[in-house]
C-alpha cells in the first residue's frame, strides 16, 4: 500500500498541489483493495466511478440534457459533430480496419479482438436497452424506466398515441445505455492498445461522441456513462487478453484443422518486434 501511495505522491511533482492531492487520495482505495494489481482488477475503479457518477447525475439528467440541447449548433459545427459521433460505428470502424491491414499486415489478425469486443458489447447493450426501456429525451422524462414488462404511450401522430414496450418500441424506449458511446469506447480501447502514443486522441474522440449524443438530444447524460462503462469493462478484458485471436485459434483447431498451429504466438512476436 505504501508503495502505491508513495508513487502517487511522487508522480510529476510539477503538477499543482490540488492535482497531486487528488491523485494521492485516489491511491488510498486502490491500494487498500488491490485494484490494478492484476488485469482483472483494471476496471474496478472505472466501474465504481461510473456507478457513482450515474447515482449523482440521475437527478440532474433533465436539467443537463435541456441545457445541452439548448446549445445552438447549426451549419458546419453541427455537421462536424454529427460526423465525429460516428467514431466507433460500422463504416468508420471498417475503414480504420482496412487501414491497419494495409499498413501493418502482420498485426491484422489483431482486428479479431476489435470484432469480438464489438460483438460482446453490442449483445450486452442491446439486451439491457429493452430491460430498462428508458424513453429518449424527446419522448419522456428522465425519471421513467418502463422496465421489461411495462408499456408507455408515445406520440404516433399529431393527436394520436401508441402503447409500446421496450421490446417493441425500438428507438423510442432505447435510451439507456447509449450504443454510440459504447462502440466509441470499444474503438478507443482497441486502438489505444494498438497505438499507445495516440491514446489521448482516441479517448478524446470517444469523449466527443458521448458529449455529442447528449447535445444532439439522443440520450440523457447517464445513458452515455453506462454505455461507456459497460464497453470499457468488456472490451478491455477482451483486447488485453487477445480473446478474439484466441477464440479463432481454438475454433480453427477444433473445427477445421486439428494439426494447425495457433496464430497467437506469431502475432505476439510481431507485437514484440514493434515494441523493440
């Protein structure tokens, strides 16, 4: 424990005192609970932080969303924000994947980890959405959770309504968690692992996606926090464990060619060569 706190105290002494104090304060629970000592614990602090943020912001979801949507974005600024919010989505991800294949073919198999992360996170988010069934900002208030068995009347015309559930409403009751935020974090986790020096850029893009979903009126603030937290926990585990690559190796040996050599060792060698 003392070593962890000492490292926090000594980290970048040029920082302002309040920043150093905050760093030391955060080191106490991390040291006491052993967070960060093993790969499995890497996500413990972000998970607790996300839960606390959702609990604190839940009563403020309405006012924050109303203020964010009141920001007058027109013309090029709005179009730029709408474009950036596609970071981590299908077409953008495919284009980035093609660039990786062309630039570093020896590491192309690593894209399996991105695919595995996107699939697992996508399944998790899409299952949680109808279970919570939270209305979008343009449909209902932020305090409403219809739940897996409830129904809510939503406008279907100028003076008409239809009764829908989380399983039949699709978009209208699919506010929480945010799918865009989740896939942006998946992309950030994977690309930061591939190119550590560009990590700040990838996380900045993911943060912009989260902000854009609130400013553009698609989600409440806590929606993007939950989506980002789910994505980080799942994708960090998959990417750091090379689980996409390992899964294909396992399936290939058992279903296609029992004499085949796993591809993971060659990939790890290419990774070490890049780091050398």
